[in-house]
C-alpha cells in the first residue's frame, strides 16, 4: 500500500489461499473467515485514517451501523439488490464521514478520541428513538438473506477491490499529501497542502470503508440490523485491529483483521476459565500484551524482521 | 497567533478570556437560581434535583478520576468505569463474607488504591510516552479484560447489594431519601479529602509538580514515576467511591452498570475541562441534574439521553475545547 | 584530598548523538568552578550528566559516592541542586509552593531556610501567595535560585543564570552566589556565557570545546591565556 504494489507473489498467495479455503473448511469456519474479511475492510479503512493522516477514531462502529442500517432498510422497503445497497452505504458513509471529519479538524489526540467515542455510543441509540423507521430494539430485517459462502465471497471480493482502491489513492498525489500531513502538519501547510481538505477526505474515505463493512456485517447476522450488534465493542475492535495491523502493510492488516475476527471466537473455550467468559479475559489480555510487545503493530514487527534478515 | 504580537491585541485577548470567565459564572449562577426557584415551586422538581445531584456526584467523582489521570499521564483511561465496577464487586464480595458495609467500603478503597497503582506500573508506564493511540488501546484492552474477569468470577447475572442508607426525611415538605443525601455526602466528602491531599500536603505538592513538569520535579528530588503511579491509585479510589455510591441508585449490580456512568463522566470531564479537577465535579453535578430533570419531565426522549449528552459534549469540544473551567486551570490547581 | 565532585572519562549521548567525548574534571569542596565554551560544546550536558538528566557513562563520584546509574531524583536527594537553563520554576504553582518543593527532599520544617532565603530575596516574601507565572523573567530566575537554596545543597549546578536578565540583576545574582560560597561554603559548578563574570566569581575554570576539555586551570591562569582572551573575553 505504500507507493508500490506489494510483491505480487504475496498478493497471489493470499488470493489463492482465500479462494481455496471455502472448499476445505466447515461451514462454521467459513463464516469465521468471512468475519475476518469484514474486519479486513473496516481495519483497512481505519488504517487510512490513523496511519496516513494521524487522526484517531473510536467511532468507526457508528459508520458500520449506518452502512448496515442503510442496506437493511433499503432491502426491507424496496427489495434493493445487496450490491446496490453496498454502493449506497459507501456513498452515504463517505458524505457523513466528510461531515464528521470537518469538526474533527479542530480536535486532536485525546479530544478526538473522546468525540468519536461519543459518536460510537450515540448512533446505536438512534434506532430506539425512531423505532417505526429503524425498527427499535428489534432491529430491521433485510428482505434477502444470503448463505455463508455468499458472504465469504462478497467480503473477500470487497476486500480485494477496496485494497486496490486504497493503493490507487495512496500511491498518487493524495497519498503523498496524507503522508506529509501525518509527518508534520506545519511543514505540509507550508508546502501548500490544503490541510483541512486532506484530513477531511481521509475521514470520508475511512468512513465509507466502514460503511461497506457494516453492510457485510448485517448480512452475516442473517440480514438483521440490530442496535446491540453495533455497540461500542465493535468500534473498539476496529481500533484494536488497526493498532495490531500497524502501518500500511497487507500482511499487517490481515493480521489485525484476523486478531479481532478470530481471537474472540477461538478463545471462547479456554481450558481453565471455560465457557463464554474466557473470551473477554483472553481477548483483553492479548490486546494489552500485543500493545506492549509490538509497539508498531504487526507491520512494525515485519519491518524489524526484514531488517534482521538483511543484516 | 500573529495578532498577539501587538500589545493591544494581547490586551483584547485577555479581555475576551475575562469575558469568558464571567459568562461561565453567570451561566452557573443562572442555573443555580433556576434550580432553587424550581425547587421552591414544586416538590417533584426538588426531588428530581436532589436525586440528580446525588447521581451527578458519582459522575463527578468518576470524572475527577479521569481528569487526575489525564493531567498526570495524558492518558484517557477508558477502563476507569470498569475498574470502578470491579471494585464494587469486591465490596459486594466482602459483604457476602460477613464484613459490615462500611468495613467493606474502607477495605475496598485500599484494594482499589493498590490495584490502580499496580496497573500504572505494569501496563501503562511502558506505553505512556509512545503515542495517544497506544495508551488508548491499552486502556481499551483493560476495559475488555476487567469486564471478562468480573464475568468469569461473578457471572453476568444480577446481584443485589445492601444499601448503606435507608428511609427518608422531610425537608420543608420535600421528601428526601437518605440514600441520595448519603451519596452526595460521602462522594463530596471523599472529593474534598482528595482535594485537601493535593492542596495541603507535601505528597500532594509532589504529585502536582510531577504532573505539571516532570523533569523539573525530578530535579527537586520528587520521584516522578512513583507520583504518577500514586495518581493512578488515587484515581482508582475515587472510581471505587463512585461505583459503590452509584450502585444503590441503580438498585442492581451487573457487570455493565458503570458503562453509562463512564459516558456521563466523560461528558462531565469535557464540560468542566479535561485539565480541571474542580470543573469535573461541577460538570458531573450539572449533567446529573440535567439528565434527571430531562427524564422526569420529558420521558418520551429517554432513549435520547446518551446522544443528547454527547451532542452537548461535541458542542463544547468545538466551541470551547478547554471546557468551562479550562482557562482558569492554567494558573491554578 | 579527594574532591567533592569528580568526573572521569564521562561520555553522554542524546540518542545516537554523542555530546560529551570523555571529560574529566573535579570540583573541590567550597569552591566555585566555571565551565566556559562555545555553543554546543557540551556545557549544559556536563551539568545534566551530573544530575542524571541525560544518559551518561564513565565515573562520576560525589562526596565519595558513585552517582553511577542514579536518576535525577536520587541525585537531588544526595545534596546536588540543579538550576536548569531558562525557567526552572513551576509557573502554575505559587511562589511558596515552589520554595516548598525546594525543601521536598528534607524532613521537618523548612522555616529557617525560608527566612534565610527571604533575607537574600525579600520580594519573594511579599509575593509568596502569588503564582510564579505572574513574576517577571528575572524574578523567576531568582525564584529558581531561591528554590535551590532551600534544598540546602552541598553542590549547586547553575546553568546560564545570566540569560535574559538585566545587568543589574545579573550582578546581584552573582553577588549572592559568592556570598553563599564564602559564608556557607557552598560549592558551585557554573555554566556561563559571560566569561568575565564567571571567572571573576570562580576560583577555577574549564574550557569545553566539541565535547572535550580544551583547557583547565585557575581563573587567573585562564584569564591570562591568549586563546581564552580572544574567544571569550574579547580583548
């Protein structure tokens, strides 16, 4: 993602692996790997924001909720094709992301974290108030439901397309501007980069990615869009995924997505702790440990390993 | 920035700051008068105000914990509410084992202090100077971890904890529950004690110095690392007070009972100014009363309470990021 | 007789950049020692190496004890007060609280020290309730010095005390330092741009150049040295 396309070999390897997996895995495991694909899209989007413009967001679950509800409502009321709803979610979340990105310009660091946290908490409350349109606590049921394999295919196709899109955006002018803004706002402004434009744009793009992830997320829950599914934990998961991923590496984002997509499921049945509670204990512990051990995420680890091999 | 080069502009800037401070006090004064008149007019209003103040004191205490940590380490501790929840469960367990309420209360504060200090030493210190994102994520990890541990030990089900206060008394025709008066008294008492510790003791002075200018404090012989760890310990104590006092007002003890309170504590901290301890407490009280009146008189918008609190938060962040008392804090603790 | 402070082959670095390339110097008990040198020679770093605010290696002993790996707080507790360059005061705290911090490492009352300090800096007594941030730059420098005195150090590290001060105040400041040295036997290691003043006050001096000691001697010897005269005294 950083200028040149990562080695074609590794991309091909990932693509083949993902294409073959559904034929070898059980239905349950297929849905798990599809889950990873959904998080891949969301983490990729947040990576553009934090990695390339230096802003933080604890609120991307809100954009997933908006994307998911967009799709579910369109499907319920107009029986719209799911692919079309995905494009719609992308567009709506892009615009809303720009709108959120504008006030976010004035905030930084801890303050931006709080403001976006506010967003994540508030948005899932809205369906409770406008329950006739948005279904209240019961949620919205999409007209069409799809199989696990369909979701798997959709999630990873979206991942591929959006990864390519991110690469196209980031290798050119916009990408250079993003990196300049991240490294030094003052220097970027001094060299004529329209700071507010690019920061807002980064917010919009990452929100649009989250919106698409939200559509996939709703499909994966049998077409049900429910407020509880889009709680604060979802936003936190995306943020954790981006942190584990580190900056701008395909493998990093895969690792981050797998971390938040698989770990909670895998650790549901930890020996000693057992049952459901093991999930949070192991997940929380792993988050803390990974942050202590890998300050620059998985991408940083890879870079260090590469330097070691070369030396 | 360039306007500050002329002395006249500097004067004008100071004038605006002064005007801002006056506006804040007028606003607070106006709010207080409004509440007072309302309380005299209607007993229902008075009851809602008192219970709002009591709940708001708990928000304020939690907000103060957040502010202490933010000032000392510039970390926003997303795990603060869960830590408070966990310590409340510890108090519950101690009572189950046969301690009286107030024995358990005191023991829990001691445990909370050790817990908070240990957390800073073990997991926060290594990431503290790295980046805002790293520190936020570690605190988020702690959030999930603490939640998991409590669910593991006590289960997710509802528990009942005895309340230390019961009954009510009559004040000029207004029926005031002992519960609310007690909450208000205990929380504000603890806040005052913490304030006095910071204001009047050598240790408190060292903690303030360490938070303000760590390098200079170290040159004066202050063990900065320890001061920051103690700051986390004190914050955990304030959180425990908030949790134990907030619990009876919620009637039930569940692993999620502090999550909403954390949201309001964030709002309170931002309202008062993330750097302002006094502002956090005032902000907590204001939000408590406001939400209680809102829920009492406009029950149809109850589900909008949280979005509303955050619309306010967002507006403050945009209009005056330093909060109501942010400016004053620059020159005063 | 062993010196109060002794540095042997001390190196210090900021990240990958080495600022001191193995310097050795000594401060005898009860003397004032000046460190001269051009900008970037490592004068400030020398003081920071002693107080433990920079990463250093080599041997540093103070009153027979190795400062080795001690951090700044531990060094301060041994009786070394470091007044850093610029404002070492807490502008958000009151004058009294700043002075109280000076006595942070000491047990018991600091009233006697405060009274002594107030005789040297009477204005501090009147303004003890004021925030340090409201003092003028010169007054803040005095406050920083006063705070160091309350610490009752055996060794005072002074970094550019004259920086940004009016000449009258500079003279007053040096008078006080000399008086404390004569009356109470305070040892001082002072970094100063104004070589005239520094050599007047000091008994001994060192010239640092590019992280190494270029010259050492008594003040008279340094004043008589041609290169010192040309570079630092300007005649």
